[in-house]
């Protein structure tokens, strides 16, 4: 058995690290390039490529970058210093890539209000190679209005929470704001929204926090979700998968992910009806691997190929400045 575990660990490490692009997290340049254009708000109403903007919201609220057109690419931008959302997506066929989004803070640490990194409506949206942190809502949340259908892909992103280095309005240095790396909200029925999250590094969603059950992924409501080759570290809950009830009936598949230094690795709730896990790698510092809440029966539950996790540095790309 020990030999099998060692071989499985080596296989996972090789599958993640054979090519640098396959490591979890960002790769290459993230943020602005040389000589970015400084603006305080950006409204995109026409198709096209919009790149190299430094968007300093100067503490203002609303959607600091608002995309209402279809066929838009937002690339190599820095979006920060807001009491509202970094990017609001209200078009389809939208790509957001190589962007750094941070310090979107509303309310106080004790009474946080939502300020998300990227939010908006489902609809053929791709978020790629972005670094999002220090928000008082979620790094990514779709759709707070519960009025849209479509798909969302998040890949090679660094979605994290951590202590503020300096005081900010309503918050003090050392406090760690934010709720989740990702949170799903949908219409209650009809066609399921499609969610893909792959090759992402999500960490820091731990206590102390203003909310209970702080999780990297809060997968709920009417979605079909595939999470693959992601790395989770230092979270209260890495993956929260929620079944039928007031928060919907997610269908969730987890493939070849790794969880480190976490209180609860996977929390399955409300008798989730379709929940499949394969190839999960576990660090010894995960206190509880899988917990069930709201009922022990999980129709359609599968869990195969569990094994010991390799060193986390074998799986995570080093962020570049």
C-alpha cells in the first residue's frame, strides 16, 4: 500500500509539473505593462480589446470597470481602491485576462458589504491568469441578480485572502476581509449554468473572519461545475458543495485537486445529489477531509483515487511581479 501511495504522489506531481503552464496559479505577466493609461472608471460599450489601464477608483463605488458590450477582451489592467466591484460583466463572449484586482473594500471588517473582484451575468465569460485579493465580498461572484444563464470559465488564477498591510477605510492593518474565492448564484430552474474552474490557486480563506463557514469555493444553486487541478491552502473550508434546498441543487465534479493546511477539505451539504471526486491529494495538515451536513445520504456520490499530496511548491506556480 505504501508503494502505491508513493507512485500516486509521483504521478500527481508529474501531471501538475510536467509543463510550467499546467501548474496552478498565474503564469507570466499579470497587471499593467509599461506606460499604462491612468483612469478612475472604465465603461466598455463596444466590442474590442481594452488593455493596459490602471484603474484607480479613488474609493468610489459601483462597477469600476463596466462591460455592457459583447465580444470584449480586457487585458493587462490593474483595478483597485474601490468600495464597489472591480469588474461588472453584462455582455457575453467576454475575456478578462492578465489583470490584477485588489483592495475593493466596503463597510467595515465587523460589518462587511459586498465588493467583488469580478461579478456580473453568466454568458460565455472567461477569466484567465488574474490575481484577485483583498475584497470585502468574493473574488468572483456570478450572478448576484439571479437573472442570467450561460457559462463561466476561471483558469490559471490566484484567488486569495490575507491580512491587510495597512489601514483602509473601515478596515485595519492585519484584518483579512472577504468571503469566498468564488460564489455562485443562479436562476432557480431551467438550463443549468456551466462552471469550469481549473489550474487555480486559492488560499487564505480562513478564520478569523466576519462570516462563518468561510470557503474558497462556495458551489451552490443551479450549476453544473467541474473543478480540476486546483490547489487549496490555508482555508477554513476548501470546497463547499451544496445540494437541494434554499441554496439550490449544484452538481459538482472535482478532479485531480490538492488540499493543504485546511480545517475542512470538502463540506457536502443538503444531500447533494451528484457529487463526484477523483484523484484528490490530501496534505496531513487537513484536519477533516470530508464532512456531511444536512443529511448523511448523498445520492450519486463517488470518491476515488485519494492519495497523499506532494510538496505544495511542486504544484503551484510562483507569481511574477
